[in-house]
C-alpha cells in the first residue's frame, strides 16, 4: 500500500493571491458535491477542508511577510453537476473574490473546473482527482495530493504476482468510462502483463451501471481467478452482490474505492470478506504532521468531530489546505504579487 503523510506533498510554483476578500483573512473557495449521486464521497472534502482550516486557525493561522491571517472557507454545493461546478468556480473568483481554490471530488470534475483556475491564474490544490490527464495538459495552476490513477493497482498486482498463493494469475480488468477509471485501466493493463499474469478480460462499462451479469458470466466461463475493478462505490457494491448470487468466487478481487471504509463493510456484511482495496493514506502514528501531530491523531480527532472514521479521501483534503498554510517546500506562503 502507498502511504501518504498529511504534509508529504509540496507545490511546485510560488502561490500568488488574487485580491484579499477580507483584510486579515485568506479565503479558500471550493465547489463540492454536497448533494446528488457523488455526495457520499463529496462530504469527505467539505468536512476535510473545514477540519484543516479550523486546526490551522487554532494553531495561529498563516503568516505572510510578518502579518498573520486566519483561513476561511467559501463553498458551494455543485449538486454533482459538472457544468454547475464550473460556473460556481467562476463565481468564486469573479464575485466572491476568494484568494485560492480547493478542488471538488472526482477526476472529471477536476478536469473541468481546473480550467477556470488556469484561465484566472489562481492556484487550485485538490485531493479529489487523480486522473493522469489532469497533469498532462501543461497546466500551471492545478496541483494534486493523490497518487496518479495509472499507479493505483500497482501494489495490488505486485501482491498478486509475488505474495498471494495460490496465485491469482487469470485476470479480469473492469473499469467505468470516466476520466479516473479509464486512467487506472490504461496504467493497469501493462502492469498486469509485466507481472506475467494473464489478462483475459479488459472491459469498460458505463458509469453508474447496475447490471454486471453478462461480464460475470464471462468471468465464470474463462475461469478468471483475479478481478480488478476501477469504479464507483455503488457499482462495486452491486458487483460483489451479483458475484455472490451467481456463485462467482475468485481467489481475490480488488477495487479502487470502498473497501477501506466502514460504510462499505457495513453494506456487505460477510460478503465484504476477501475484497481487497488500496489506500494512499493510513491512520498511522508514524505519519507525522505539523498541525495534527500524526495521522492517528488526525483520525481520532476526525471521528470525535464528525462521528465517523475517516477514509483516505479525508487526508488529501486536509493536505490541500495545509499546502496553502505551508507554501512551497513548507517554507510558508509567499507574499501576494
């Protein structure tokens, strides 16, 4: 598993602020999926942004050129609508006059909204999009706190080839047709072949699909014993339920989302057993942080505040805010232009 400390990443260019919204306040703007089909994960970003802002303010805020600022969040609900999200980011910059931008959840949303950051030359630090496309367009104002999507199954495939016995060497790769999941698949197929596993099925499906009976029949017919699925949580839940009902029991199956979360395990009960996942973050006391102490303390404080355990989306949201507090290389934010 990859591990991501809360302060592990740094911006590559100096930050330049748009006109300050309030004299002693730096305002971070975001459009987040608070309602609609992506709200279950979108909540991690709304909670994560505010959680980190509150902690940084309690630690004294942000100092720029000898002057101390408090952080504030201005956010909108994009209702899981990409077009609305783009309009809201324009509003954040042109009407609300926020200083910096935080990103939405999901690579497709980040791809669309980061164009606004690029146009207005205002940095967007985001922990919700990992598609390689985000960073392959020559943009200068979008930054990420997640590993790139093409590497998501790397540790899983290493385990399949070198650790798990019997070896799951007859592989099916399934992926939704959105920016993130297609990036995952594009990077995964060559990793499977490099590991000398046999890729028997390489199939895209429509996002929000609910019927996997056809591909499960193919999996059964071809005697697939290792299944990799890049999709959304609801799709993964439906896939497992249908696999169980059709008596499809591979040696292992792994999913890009869901498995580390308590909600996933609660929804499936014992059917969640033997489902593998990956996470770029763990609530470990070995992962140190300037504002929360370490990742274990972060997780404990999160559960106390929100009443649920954080999954890996929560930490990259916190990192995004910390990047603005720490600036390039952790040396503190630069003064405005």
